[in-house]
C-alpha cells in the first residue's frame, strides 16, 4: 500500500525536515492543558509556526498554532510522527504531505534546538546564513536580507471609528449591536473594563461558522489577542484601524502578516485582513496601528529572520542542518 515502509535500510535513515540534528539542549513553548492545537488550515511539520488566541488553554495562554502569522514565529515544529500517513480531506490531501490536521495536537513546538530544515528558498544555503520564515507558510529560506514586494501609489487611511455594544468573556468579544463601522482583524479596541483597552487589545478575527443573526464584520463573536476578559454587562466598545488601498499592481503576492513600510506609515504595521478584491490593484486590507499615508510606494516584507542559522550547505530543495544562536 502506498505510503507504508517496504524495506529496511542497513544504514541510518537520512535526515528529514523537522528532525533533531544534534543532542544539544532544547526548549519548547510553554502551553497548558488543552493547548497547542492545529488551526483551521492545519500545521506543517518541519516548519515554523505562530501561536494565537483562537483558542486559549486552561492556563489562559494562547493555544492555537498556525503555519502563518506576523512578527517572529513562536517556534519550530519538530517531526515526531504527528502528521497523518493518509489522506484526510480537506486538510491532508495526499498521503505523507507532512500536515497536522485541524484540531489535532501539535506535540512540541520548540523555541530552541538544532534541527534539519528544508531549504524552500531559491538560493544556496551556506553555513552562517540566517534562516528566514515565510509569513504565509512557515517554510524556511536562507539568506542575509528579507524578501520584499512593492506596490506603487498605495495609500493608508483611517476609516470611521468602530462603535459597537458588546460583552467579553476570556478571549471572546460578543457584539450584540453595531452603531458605526465594521469590525475587522487588527482593530485596536477601547472599552471600560477590557484588559489592554486602548493600547494593545486587538481583534484577531471573527469566530466562524456564523450563528443565526450574525454577520461578517457586524453582530457576532470575535477573537481577542488578550484572554481573561470579564465584562458581563454590555458596554460601548470603540475601535480604530488603518485601511490599506493598493494603487498599482504589487510586484508579488502580499500575505496576511506582511510588515508594511514606506510613505508615512507608522511601525510596526502589519497586513491583517483582505477586505475587498483579490490582492491586485484596488484591493483593500485592514492594517493595524491606525496609521495613515498619502499615495506612496509601499514595501511589504514577506518573511522574518529567526534565531536559527545554517550549519551546513545545500541547494534549494535540500535538507540543511541548523543551530539556534539565541536559545
């Protein structure tokens, strides 16, 4: 049967992406009971991953892991036979595709240690090169600078402020009425009794599937980036965000999580949600920081430097030994 072992080697098997390549000390992400569960799109073994509050574990720590995100990744997914060896639609579409299906336990998410990583870039890796994580996939490339795309004549404006009536429990904001605006990912919220109100409290995304009476961006439930919220009596919650409008066609695809720089954009500013279009000219996105910029050429950073560097050489598509330089 396809996908099962059919022979026994007399020599040790070669390294696979995600394997340990040394017995040096390691550290892992701190999760509580029920934490570190694969997100809706599944999680790739042997790649970097990001932890969010789409679920919270029993210790009120973020518990959902995705192979995409923004900023520095939370850790690297070690290969410990946790991906399925058979098709499991819609998340695992082919046997042995190295995906942990949605809702399955992740196992260990390592913050340090020496691992084998697949060179998913387009250039040769040499010892000492930094490992970069693609924000859209968590896959790894090796180099000395970030990968970017640009888009000319693009603007960032501040739409009408969001104003809703809502309650909050743990990491869920429940909106019962909308006065103005649309609730979007990346919006910074203010409301009496909300933890992180007005400073760091943001919307991560909307809870789906929608229940009866709920609508996209309106009445409904929303994930917050800070747990232990306890607002049982409805309050007025307001929010602000930046509206990015692409002018010309970008020089490449812009993933959710891309860092935006250029013009008068304040930093850090990340792409949070596609609001209209398909990513080409005229498309709009929500960005955080409630920043503004008149028409300018904006730069979007597609990957992020990690704490790992190459410890061996290898062409694109080959396995590279790596070591963590900042445990």
